[in-house]
């Protein structure tokens, strides 16, 4: 386990609302190795984003994190105070967000925003930070990086801004990069470019990536490991190849059936649709969270589903094999 | 998870009327301000019944009697008497009528002018909008206090003059708010539908748009009424507003200011009342804004 | 940007002209100035003489044109009450009022910006509620009454500050507080609302994700964006403060434009009233113009387009 970068065990996130406490992340566990890509997959509202924000200690006000274990590169994150976390954040672990249009501060230049984290974490001078920023702007495929450096966010397109966000995340040479739906807001050709870029960067820089997405097509292209989330829980996780070739949980199977695949999907036939809606996350849920939408649901599903395991692959269901 | 919470909320949401009522009474500042305002209005209306003396009768033998809580005070004049021996409590009650009358009338006059301009600008856009915007900018450039003082100085101060002057000066905020509210309402689907059906312009403005911008109108109206009351008090304080012997609170403070070093209560009582009235109206207005647009706080 | 400034400048000139027309006609329509100029108890023949002397027998529009031309030549006429040149009279009082206005504004900003930030950062906490309560009460307190309370407290009871006059810095303390506190709540609410809005923006999360400490996130990333509407309001409020100086300067006998306006109004000194109204209005127009330019300059979207 020497090469494990991030170890998450028993992580929960609760949000207090007027109608009760929302348990958005429920006791999940996973780990990420150095240089590996883990994809967190699930429908919107299943707790993927909250999981990533909890790791970065960026949860919104009112959201509370609890974990049995949260260890990053040997350091215990649960006991860190805000200013201690600031030493890690942006430095050794970085994050890219879903909305490139609004994730950059409109009042400052790209260059200023690229440099400020680097100068703080690395105690670097302007010249050094500038060189690094221009180097990375080039690296993420931005032409005329020198010119872009002095521009404001509103002068850049969405795709360019997301590249800037990636460059910004890479400034300090982080060991872990969390990308929360980095391509959702972009159009399809740009999506492909950004994904290719992330894959290249991982190869070249050996960064571990947690990619959060609802798009299994994206997962298939980039993931080493996959964790499928549903209603705040991880229902199935394992190696990407195993998950795709041999999905065991009915929900994972449902998700995979939703991907249109050339050759596999018969033209004219309807794509798979999972009927029903995600259950309310207020209060405790006993038994399997997916049972209301599951074609295989039985009376037994009212009990907590048994954990099942084969090498590199685990899931929670009464079924051995969907 | 936010989606889940949202859908739950829509199911649990009660009917609109009940919701508004619940929000109104759950809104502390509205309850507090509205309650206080209601008390002041009732007291002002019942002034002839509640007053212990005639507010204009002078009694030079009993000048500057302090309120009852001072050693020399008595319950004969619970808030004492002024420098001419008039009963302060009775004057205070009748003064509430003047402030409320000013607030209400100025609000109505400036509200009609400003709303008309704002509706026209917001609905027709283009040249009408430019013209109204120019009027508003010009009006804003002129200091209200100074222009009001100047006009009163020429025409002579009296209650109707003050009401007219302030009414014709204070429509700017109505126009600004109504203009943008109308622009928003205009883009609503059913307004477009009414246009498509061929409803007349006046019908669309009065029947579709006005009811829609009413919440904003009410909020501006309360705040403008409060501001008009303060302006009248300032004018009267400078001696260029309501004229003696009317018991305007601003005028009462003005008449008492030469004696304030020895009889502080003479300015403290009308000053506090003025602040309370304005506070009540502002609280009610703020509360209404939160009730109409809970997210806009 | 240049086009924007030119457009705003054009509007400013038009508004100033409109104000001049209103200031002129309002005073002419309101009453017969000749009677006022001739003074109380004047005979008809004196009034007629005054009318002819001041050109009041000519058509109004001609009078306005003549008046406007004179103004452009720096001739605001002669004061009826002070018996001196209006321009030099007004010019001499302007610094006092400007100083009062700027100091009051500074006082208001110094209170309201930190309070607004605190209220936003700790939104819905007791700090927030306290700040909002202070704002609501402050906005309800009539400033002339507050000024009198200050006098009773600091001049009479404590004997710390002089009651009236404009000789020393100490003379400005109470007028500045009495004038400035009234605009502070508006700024506080605006800063608070803007900060709450901005603090939930995505780029604030980005800034936090970079590991920047809280003070940099708040002051560099949030405040810079929340402050833009405040700049626009500053210009407007300074205009309000200049207008509001009439009451405060009169109470404290502070020898500025407001006090001059009050004196000339009570003495029906029309040329002075016109000049003060004109001057304050044009000043307001200029300030809003500056506010707009500053705002555009602060906002890269408008500056670079």
C-alpha cells in the first residue's frame, strides 16, 4: 500500500436544512493510488461533488464532514485546521470545477490568478511565477500564451477558460487533481480535447486524478478505477475494465445500458432508461437505496444489502451477478 | 441531493395564500413595524378622544411644565407643556396626524407620477424610455431639500404647499423601480400572450403589468412615505415647512431648541416619536420586501 | 471606453442645461421677483424700476438666455441681501461644504464597509442581525434631531466640542457625524448584499481551492467585485450629502454653501439661491459622471471591450 495517495474510509457529509438533515454522502470508502485515475460516477445529486468538496475541505456553509479516516500522502486530513489545510490545498491537491465560465474571477487577469497560488505556496518571485504560468498555458494547449496571460476571463471562450483552470491547478505540481465534471459545460469537440489533455498530463506528470462525472462515455476513455455512487453511497467499485465488462450491480448495469455505443446499440431501438427518481436523502435509509427503481427488487432488499467481492471488484447487492 | 430536497419541498408547500400569510407573520420586522405603525395610526385617528387638552390653547402661567416622571411634573400634563404652556401630549397626538397625512399624500402624488413614468418607460422602451431616464437623471441632479426650501420660501409654507412640493419632487425612485419592474414583467409569457390576442395597450398595462409590479410598488411606497415624513420634519424644523401653531413634530423640535439645554425632553419627545414612526414604516417596508422576495434579502 | 465617456459627458451637459432651465423658471414662475427685490413696503414705482433694472420686463425665454450667457461668463449676478458678487460669495463658501461632504462620506464609509463585510461573512449570525438593526434604527433617526442630541451631549453636558462655527477642525466633528451617519446604512446594506452575493460565487471557491488564506479571499477576490455598486452609490450619496448640508450647516452655523443657501432663502435672495442650486446640481452631475467612469474602469468587461 506504499503507493496509496488518498485513503478515504467511512466518509459522510450531512447538510442541515429546514426540513431535516440531508445525508448527501453516506459512509463511503475508497482509495486512490499515485498516478491513477479514479472516476466517481452517478446521476446528479448522488453526492459525487460533495465527496470531492469534502476531500478538499471546501464544503459549503452548513455542510458537515465526518470520516473514520481521511489520509492524504500519509497526512491525516480530519484533524487539520483551516490554515493548515491551506498549505495542502492548491499546492499538493488541486481542483477543477464544472463551470469554467464563472470559476475565474472577472476582476483579475488570467496571469494574476495563475500566479497568486504559486507565489504563496512556493514563495516564488513574479518572474519565476510568470515563467511557470506561461509554460503551463502552453502545455495545456493555449496558443499565444504570453498574450493570454494579460487578458481577463471575459476575453476567453469556455474551452480556453477550462484549460486555464487546468493550468492553474497544475501550477504547484500537485500530487492529486480532482476534476468535478470538467467537461459538462463544454461542447462535444472541446470535451474530447480536455479529456485527452487530462489523460496526457497524467501520463506525463504522474498525477493521480479523481474525475467526477455522470457520463460513462467519459469514464470508459480515461478511468483506471471506477466507483459508482447512488443516493450518497458507493454501490459498486473496481477496475474500470471489470466494471464495464462485468457490471454486477443493477444500477451500474442500468447506467451502462444508457450509453449509446456504435455497433452495440441497435439504431432505432430505445436506449436504456432507469425509471423512477432518487430517494429523498433526508433521514436514514434502511435497506438498499436502489430498490424502488430496481427490476430485481425483492422483499429481502429492505434489509441492508450484503457486501460482495471478487478480486479488484466489490459491490453491495443481494445478487451475485446482475 | 438538492434536487431531492427541492421536489420534497414542492410537495409539502401549502397553498399560495396560506404561504403568504405564514411568511407575513413569520417575518419579525413586518410584524413589529406593522404593529407599531398600526398603533400610531389608531392613536392619530383617535386624537380628539385621547387628547387631554386642546393642542392650541396657551396657558402662559403654566409654561414648560416637565413630564410626570420629573419631580415637578404632574398628571395634569403627562408630557408637560411647551414654552407657551400648551399641553405637549395633546400636541404630540395631533402632530402624528400631520406626519401621517404628509407621508400618505406625498406617497400618493409622487407614486402616481413616478409609476406612470416608469410604466411608460418600461413598457414602450425606445424614445419614451430615453425621455423618462433623462427626466429622472435631471430630477436626481437637483437637491430635494434645497429646491423644496426655495419653492416654499417663495410661495410660503403651508401644509398643502409642502405636500405638493414634496409630491412633485419625490417621484424619482418610483419611476426607477417601476421602469425595471415593468421591463421584467413585459417579458413574461402571458403579457406576450395578451399582446398577441390584441388586447389594448392600456388594458395590458393596467390589467396585466400593474398587478405584477405591485409588490415592488408597495415596497417603494412605504420607504418613500417614511422619507417624505423626514423631509417635512426637516423643512418645518428650518421654519420653512408647516407653519405655527400647527403641531408638526419637526416644528415642535424647532420651537423647543432654544430650551433644549435646560429642558431636553422638549426635543427628545417629538424626536423620538418621529424616529419611531419612520422606524415602523421602514421595518414594515423591509419586511414586505422580504415577504415578496425572500431570496432578495 | 472613450465612446462611453463621451456619451456620458454629453448626457451630463444636457442634464446640466435642463437643471439650469428648471432652476431659472421655477424661481420666475413662483412669484414676482421684482417685488422681492424692491423690498418690503416698496411703492409701485420702485417695483417697476426694479423690474426694468433687472430686465424682468422682457419675455421669460429671453431672460433665460441672457442669464445663461451671463453664467457662462462667470456672472451669477449680484446678491440682493449680501450686496456682493454672487460668484465670489458662493466660491468662498464652497470649500467648507466640500470638506464637510467628503469627511461625512469618509465617516460613513469607514463605518459601513467593515460592518457590511462582517455582516456578510457572518451572514444570519448575531453580528449580522446587530449590524442590520443598527442600520434600520440609524435610517429612522432624523438628522437634525440627532445633531441636536449631539450638541446637548458633547457641547453642553460633556463640554468637549464647540457648539457652532467653522473655525477649527473640532467644529467639523459633530456636523460630520450628524451628516455622515445617515448615509452609512445604505452603504452597509449594499456592501453586505454584494458580499453575500459574491461570496457564493464560483470564483470564490476557486480562490479557496488555491489554498489562499481567508483575508485574501475576502479582501482581494470578494470585495473587489462587491465594491463596484458601492462606487456608483458613493457619487450619488455625496450629492445627497451636499444637499443635506443645508440642515446640518444651519444647525451648527457652519459657514458653507448650505448655510448660505438657508440665509438666502429666508431673505429671498434669488440670485444666490439660483447659483447654489445650479452649483450643487452640476457638482452632482459631475460626481455621477466620475462614479460611472470609475465603475467602468474597475470592471474589466467595460474597460476592455
